[in-house]
C-alpha cells in the first residue's frame, strides 16, 4: 500500500502600497495558524518604500519580513506598472518551488502588474476586494480593478455591490466568493492597541473634538484649483474645530509647489503631521468627531467605527458605506461639506449600522476558500 503524500502548495502574497499590508496581514496570520498545507511567500513590490508608508505597517501589523523585495519605487503609471510586471515575472520564473497561486489585494498598480504577470504564466490569481467599481475610468484604480477582476481566477468580494458588478461584467459566479472585509479584521484586532496609543492627547486635541483629514488622490491634489479649494475648506473648518491632517508625500509636494503649505502651517487649528503608522492613524480616526477623506479604506474604517465620514470625491466604489455606514460622498460641491459639518456637530448625522461580513473574520473565510480551491 502506498502512503498518501501530503501535497504542499506554494503561494505568494503581493503587497506594494500601504493599504495592501492592512489587508494581507490578517490572511497571513490565519494561514500560518490554521493551515500547514501552503508554503507562503510575501512579496513586497516596493511601490511604497518610505518607512512611514511601508515598514511601520509591517511592524505594527505583526507581519513577517517580506521574502522578496522588488524595489520598483515611484514613477509614471506606465513606468511603475512595467517595472513591477518585469521584476515580478522574473521572480515567478525563478521561484523554487514553482508557485501554484498568487494572491493580490486592492487596486493599486502593484495589484495590476502582478496579476498580469502571474496570469500570463498560467499561475492562478486570487483577488481580495474584487468587484468594487466607481464607474469612473479617470481614476487609475478603476482601470486596475476592471483588468484584475477580468483575469483573476478567484474573486473575493467585500460588499454586495461587488457581486452585482462582477455579474454584470459576465464573470462566472463560480469564481466569486463573498467573504466580507478583511481590512476590518485588522481594525478589529488593533483597535484597543490604537486607542491605548492615545494620539489625540499626544498632540493636545480633545477626544471627539477634532476633524481628521486625509487627501492624496491625484484627482484632488494634482489639480491646483481643487487643491486650493480644499485648503480654503480646511481654513474654514479650522474656525469650528481643530484639524488633524497627516500629509501624504504626494500631497505635501503639491502643496509646496503651489506655496499653500505655509498658509496651512500658520493656522494654529491645523495640525499638519507626517504620514502616520497604522495604529496612530486608527487612534486619531476612532477619536475624531468627523473624518474628511478621499481614501477608499478610510470610508470603510469610519463606517465600522460609526464615525461620520465626508468623502471628498465625486463617487465611491464602496457604496455600502453610504447606504449602511456613515459615509457621504460630497462631490464637487464643497459647500455641501459645510452644511454636513453643521449636521454632525448638531448630532443630526446618520450613525450607520453594522455591515454584513465586516466582522473581523473575513481572513478565515478567505483561507477556507483558498484551501478548498488550491489544495
Ligand atoms: C497609491 C495607490 C492608491 C492608494 C495609495 C495609498 C496606485 C495607482 N495608487 O497612491 O490607490 O490609495 O497608494 O497611499 O497604485 N512617494 C513617497 N514615498 C513612498 C511612495 C511614494 O514619497 O514611499 C511619493 C512619490 O513622490 C510618488 C508619489 O508619492 O511619486 C505617489 O506614489 P504612488 O505609489 O505612485 O501612488 P500613491 O499616490 O501613493
């Protein structure tokens, strides 16, 4: 009689930019604790390379050091995507043992390039956070989402709109799994640590008495008129309550170029900070009276935390945060923000309720599905 041989399955997880790490951390943890059938590799593309956007996240989320660092760095979309495609393909061709699957998350350029490289080599691709659509092709991430979902073999969906969108695009339902939101796994796990850091007190703002602001999308910060309008909005908001604003490197550079940084820095109500680690960011967010942002992940995190969120974009690819959560999409009319700020301060703003699958256990469902499909 022949003894049964336990098959091990080599798979790689791809992280490139800050939000990717928040999504991969929980999956790696569950995989390590619950399933010895995978050999796992963590590949960091190096799309984000500053410690504040990368190393701090790896440490705080208790993640293993990457097995491979591709060092692709910044550049135009074409240059960054092409460098990632070439270097990741080289890695895939040289990996030993050869990989059976690649897990990509989110919608950044690293997600696009690595899924393309893997799919062309016949390596199965799983996409975490599939199906989100802003229906705005001027947004680079929207192009990434559509392409990745078209070529991925397994699509893990975080909210109901994802299933509807994928069905409309003709993707076979057998490839799609609703697993909930893995970013919320990180948040649920880290929330008490984040509260303990008590960042508001460290910079002298009162719990529940400040606005937390983030801004980094090219459509906002690369358009001078729009960036000026935001600075005016912050100036106005600063008359009502203090503002905590960690500034993304792209945004800092654009503010400097337009000579807008001194004006913001001179306003005593505005606390301009360097990019924050995960724990510090959650510490501020969870204690804020309101959040103004153009981030995708923060729309989700604020909904989970029941903190009012005003999204400084014309659309969202995460509609459940509007229908079930605490998010309002402001669009181009920044005057709407002023009236909503009054509503929030007067206690008239929606509180939101809990969202299906945003329960801290999405990574378990993802690992179960990976075992079912790839082992
Ligand atoms: C990227 C993602 C965006 C995500 C965001 C999270 C794409 C298309 N965009 O945007 O979806 O919401 O990450 O932060 O993938 N820079 C640094 N240090 C770094 C990295 C970047 O200073 O470690 C500067 C560089 O000047 C670079 C600029 O930031 O040119 C933009 O970086 P990039 O990775 O191209 O896009 P993000 O704006 O960070």
